[in-house]
């Protein structure tokens, strides 16, 4: 039996939970990558795209925090768990918040150097 994936109701999401989730640089990278994907991506796919080598348990922990904060929604597709950013819902609840955070993240000098290397 496949366990359902629990997601918080959009009304329970807080700015504090979002900021906590995005305070970790790896989770910020994950959200930045996921927000660019319309169809969503698996944990393995995102890790590969970001050049991150992490244990499956570490990856799962990051995704759990992102899901519980309300930033992402995960859906089972076959044997994979595909994640997407809840962009429209977040924009409706906190207009401009996620876009502003990601814009600031993308402007960081160390971020631009890392992107140029890939």
C-alpha cells in the first residue's frame, strides 16, 4: 500500500515556516531549480542538476522540510515522488514573497560564480 503524501493547508502556511525552510542554502537551491520546472522534478533529478552529492536520507529530509513548510507539493508518479513549487497558492497568500527571495538569491555574487561553473 502506498502511503499518501501529506501537505499543509495553504491557510496554515506562515512566513516564518517559509523563511525557516529557505534559510538552508541547499533547500534554497532546490526551490530555485524546482520553480523553473513546470512539470516538476524528482529529488534525484534535482540533486543531479545542482551537482549535489547527498545521501538519500539527507535529500528526503530537505524535501520533507520544504513540503511541511508549504513551499512544495509532492505527487507519486510510478516509483518516483515528483515535487513542484506551490507558486500560485503562495503568490495568492503572500504576494511577491517567493519571487523576492529568489530574485535576491540569484543576485548573490557567489551564486553567479557557481552558475557560471555549471
